[in-house]
C-alpha cells in the first residue's frame, strides 16, 4: 500500500482532519515519535497524507481500547516485522473481526453482548461492543446503560455464586479503562466552579466516582478526580491547593461510610459543602441522615442535576449528627479491648468447629463493622452488612458451610461478654439479639 509522503498539510489542516488538538499532536510527536512531520524554513510543521493516516490509525486503535502508548508499540512492532500496519489491521478485521452490530441493536443487546464477552474473557469482542456502543450513542448513555448496568449484572451474578471474582475483576478493569480514556479526552471546562471527587479512607470501589467525574465534565464542570482511598491529610492539602466549591465522596460499605463521616468534619471546618452517595446509603436510607452533607440520590444518572443545583443555589451545609455519650463510651472501650476479645475467639474457635483460616478475615470485618456502627450512631446499621455477608456464605464465596457464621457470632458474643465490661453492654446486647435472631432462622 503506497501513501503520499509529500509534506503538504499544515497543523490546522491536520487538526481539522483528525479532530486531535494541537497540544496532543505535539505531545505524541515528542513522546512517541509519531507522526514525524517535515519543517518549513520558518520551522512550521508540514504533514503528509501518510502522517494523517497514521494519526487516524492510532485513533482507531484507541477506540478499540488501546492506550496511545500501546497503539504506538503495536505500530512499531508491525513495522519491525516487515509488515504494513494499514494492511495488517484491515486484513485482521476482514478475516477474524467480530460480526458488526446493526444500528438497530438495542442498548440491552449491546449490554448483554458486553457482559457475555467479559465473562468469556473475550477482550476483543468486549472492546468491539463498546466501540459500537459509543459510535451509536452518546458517552453518557453508553456508560450508564452498558458499563454501569453491565457491571451491576456481573456483580449480581457474582453474589449469587454464578460468576467468579476473576471474571468480575476482568470486566471491572475493562470498564475502568474505557472510562479513563473518556475522561481524558474531554475538553477544557466551560464553567468556573471546581469539584473534587473521590473515595473516603479505605474505600477502593472507584467506578461510580469516576463515572460521575465524566458526567460532570461532559456538562462543562471542572471535576477533579482524586481516586480511591483518599487519606485525611491528602484531602486537607488538596483542599488548600485547589480551593474547591464542592467535594463529592462515595462509599459502598458501612466501614467507609464511617470514614466518610470523619472526613466530613474536616470539610465542615473548611467551610466546603459535601455531597455523597454510594451503595450503602441506598441499602440503609436512615444512614443518609447521619452524614452532614447532601445525598446525591439513588441513581447515578440523576446526580449531575443535584450537583448543579447545589452549585447554582448554595445553601447552608447540614449539621453533623453528634455521637451520644453511650456510643462514645462503647466505641472507646471496644477499641481498647478489641485485641483481648479477638484473642479469646482464637483460643475457643476450635471448640466451636470454626476453621481458623477464616478467623482473621471474620475478626477484621466484624470488628470494623462494630466500630463503624458505633461511629455512625446505630448498631442496627451493622445488621444490613451481616445479612449481605450471610448471602455470600450461602453462595459459597467463603467456602464454608452457612452454619459457621452462626457459630462465629455466638463465639463473638461470648468473647464480648467475657472481655467487655459495662461500657460495652451496648455491643453485648446487640450481639445477643443477633444470635437469637440467627438461631430462630
């Protein structure tokens, strides 16, 4: 295949032809050596038709899911093998590419196709399905209807024991990669106010906050994404440097809702409003009232409207709920005696036929849950988390029989009764009620 190598087109013409920004063109040339334009006597770049086609080739590889660095590596690899990249990719698509989807295919069909490709570890088919989705629909629609709902379906199947953790991780990685590429190519913000988006300490689930970042950027807002597990000291420094108008945090578990509550105190002191959301607030609606901020709603698709209302019509931030003296005393006492309580459990686990390989995880999860429920001011919040864990055990995620959880809760109750004094009565009573309910079921 022969392409014209004559340097003919100036930078403006290439920008119009490819849709790339001048800064992007210069960055690719500087970092990756592609393209390699000629120069006029005055030092201005002149591009050939081949240069333009190389850029379009690289863009097509990005749309298929490759990063620009991997696309350049593929180009160089094909050249090193004596192959013509334009012909190789055309032949591959003609011979072995996925069957094209029709324009009339529904979002449900696209979502099903993507889910099944992910579960089959078929990266090419999954990426091709996403390329078709975003060719037919706006980014917001593709992300919400295919990526978000697709991951929710895979998560539901994982919970039921029909999908492995590896399959779920594979799908999440593909979804995150696509989201990151969409966020990266957004134009500069057109609105003046700045939003910080991230996860509180110990929260690792980042799909929802990253998707919200994209949705807000698509509306012209300057949304800065901080990522997972944002420590308090990092947030404080970032606030000083960026002076945001709003901070958005998401939590999926009770434990990270508690760390969010602790983080909210810093925001209140700085006078910065907090907006929040996440699975745990949908599971436990009462928890929304404990957070000194604005709930974004149960549906992520509606969150941008809530954010816009907050930024356009500022209101006084809700006050923080104060911890009762009883809960504060129980929290302090539990933290002081937790190691003694867990030592008792290790000592008596064999008597209750609880496999020791599960104890470390169970002690950590239940201990963190108790602390979180105390911080959030209601021990009953923890029951929702345990009900979810029961489902995991029933579906054999932890490879233990369902009755093990009952034995473990009973042992934890005995340990609390032995090692906690009167200040821990709140915890002991809750464990006693939990044990009775589990025995009754």
